[in-house]
C-alpha cells in the first residue's frame, strides 16, 4: 500500500531494557503491563487516535514474544515486523524499515518504553505547518533536559551539538522519544548500528530551521525505563495482564509500596520507598547481611538507590499468620512452623558478633533504656490518649505512671543485648520450601534478649495456645549456647512482653488514628487482652525472679479499668 501524502507509524521495540533487568530478562519492555494493558497496545491506541493505519515494529530482544503478541491482535494485518539479527539502534532501525516508511511522506516514531497521552494529531499538524525535516515532541524533565529549543520553536542543539552560539531566548527540554519525521531523513541514515541523533545533528548543522520542537506542556509522559518509573506509572490495584502478573501487596503499616510480579515460573517482589524514607539504606544493607548469612532475608536482584527502588527475591505469600488461618492453631504444621521460627531466632541472635563486623547498620542502634522509654511514651500518646481518649494532662498521678514505665525500662534494658528484628511477629515471618524467611527487617538493631521472642509468642495477630507458647519458650531457653535458666528466660519474657505489647498498641493507635489505616484498630482488643494477662502475672513472677521483672503496675491497671 502506498501512503504518499499520509502518515505511517514506527514503534521501536527492539531494546534490551537493561535498566529494568532482571524483569526484562523474562519479558520485553513493550509488553510490560500498565494498568492491565500491555504498553505496546497503549502506544498503538495513540496511533489509532492519530488515524495511522500502517505500523512498523522492529524487534530484537525477546523478539519472538513481541511478534507473537502483534500476531495475536485481531488487526495483525496492519503491522509489518522488522526483526533485527543484531540490534541496530534508533537510527539503524529506520534504515531497516526504509522501504516501508518511505511509502509515506511522513512517519510518526514512538519509543516502545514510553507512556504518553499527548495529542499526536497536534504534533503532526505542527510538523505539516512548518514543513520541517523533523518535529520532536518535547517535555520539561530537569534531570535529563538536553535539547535546546528557541522561542520560535526550532531546535538549536541536541546534547550540545552542533554547538555554536545562539543569542535568542531558549528553553532546555527533553526529547520524549516521540516525533514526526519527513521520509527525506531516511536518505541520511545508512545500514548498520546508528543513533537517530546523528542525522538530526547533521541536519541542524546544514539547515538550522529543519529540526523543530513541539512542547505543548499539557500532557502526561513517562519514560518507563527504570523500575521506579515503571511502578510509579501504575494505577492503584493489580495491574497485570496476559504474560505478566503485577499484584499490589497491601495490608502493611509501612508507607512503602510493594508489588509481586511474575512471568511464567519467575517471580519477584518490588519495593518503592518514599523519598523521605531514611530506612532505605538500612533495608538494603541488612537484607544483604541476612541473605549472606542464610538468616532468611531475601536476595536483592536490583537496587536503585537514587530512586529508592528494590527488586528482590519473592519469599512467597505464605506467612505464619496465613498458615494459622488455613491450618488452625491446633495443627501440627503450625506448631512445627513456630518451632522452626524459634530456631531461626536463635541463629539470628548467634550472629550478633558477625553483624558487628559485617553490617554496621544492623547494630548502630540499640533498644536501650532511652529507646524503651520512647516506646512507652508512644503507648501513652497514641493508645492511652489517642485511642482510649484519656486526658493525661489532667491526671494527678501521671508521675506514678511514669515511674512504672521507668522501672519497666530499667528492668528490660538490663537483659543482654543481642541482634533483634524489632517486629518479629507472624505477618513478618514467611515460610518457603521448609525455610523461615523474614520481611520488614529494616528496624533491626541490638536489643533485649527476649524482645523478639515475646514479639512472636504474644503476637496480637495470633493468640497462641498456652501450651504451645510454653513449649516454644522452653525451646528458646534450652539453647545450649545460652547462660540463663528457663525460669530466668520466663521472667525476662514477662517484662519484655509488657514492653512489647505496649509498643504494639501504641503502633495500632498511631496507624489507625493518625495514618488513617483503620484496619489496625481491629487488633487492639487482642493486644489489650495480652496486656491485661501480663499485668496480672507480674506480682507472682516478682517473687520468683525479682531482678528480671519490674513489679506490679497499679497505676496502669487503674487507667485500663
């Protein structure tokens, strides 16, 4: 078909997508899902709105997948594929499609990793109005801006070329990877690998008015070349489509965002942290330490520090919490999983000295007296006042309450300091192929010996049977490397358990009332039950192991009543 006077389209879909590895080891970038549809199909939608019928698509990396996808479309006869035995670059690709593109006076070129809702009809109209060799769609992306555009709309230079001085008003902008080109440009592109920038720079040097820019400013555009930019482009909810699943992981208290992505038998979990997240470096360094020491952390597949993005090993959806929901608290599978978890905890504590020498960020903080007092202040602010609504400012006996919290912090801080997860509860402990795996470990630090143990045994998410809880405590206490009796460990656990459950209740109040994550409020009744249970045991245990427990807390009990 001859389209002289018309417009044809060309989608560059041959690239390796190296910045998105290892995702792009399994699927080419143009087939990545965005909001439930393939990026390639979204690009074709834009061509359709412009009235383009004939479209060329070059292929190389995982080209068979692109070709199969195009071939499965009901309108597959409108596409012509240009497989490249060796990748030809943005210039060489046009030479390879020169007969197809040269059948029309102009063609619209669109990178296969770009998401854009600009009106291509306006771009084409601007190109026809000027009669230029090329009209590039431009946007303002300060970190990348390398195209100089004059006030009259002509491009002065691209990446500093061709050089020379220009005295008029200019703006620095970014080429979007989208442009309309006269087929005349094909005469200046030879065979083999080349960049499209080369003939554009040559044209600028010979005829400065021949390359123009169009920057309407009222459109959305994103280069999806990195993991962070790709995920930021996703709408809320699951976004996968045929060929690749992309599911949001929700229900956690963090401001981080997580996705599980999969292609065939391969899967991974992606995490994007907010720019202000000061824990990102801790997460990546501690993850590396845990993975290297076989302590249950995920292997990191790629890390983009500037963008706070991580792609990591998929530890699967099965947590201790989900196992309890499926198998029931009385099942042997649950009991065995908890026994394995206690063993994993002991292994992690045994790695305390290794962490000191290998992972500074795992031990540079300590859950010491000051940190423990912060936890009880947090409980007072976000649970006693924020959730229960107590007016603590008018409480005559507030000093008595502070005295109880102080005695508790002194007692818990006296325990030996070991490596702790800090939030060692059922939803952060996964089970995969008979192994215990850990998530949400960026709060790791040095802390009291039994803090993680009680986080597991007194977990408000899972009310463990008393017999199983006692057996797990005995298992922890019988560690041959330990120096404390079972009675000592039980007493320590009582004090640390009181400290931990108040921290959890404070967190539920904060997340539910301040952060607006109301589902966390549902766990308060279970947490409050645990808190009352521990308070009831304090007096009796004080007689058995006085130095490890703080004594009774009558003021706190009165407030709760």
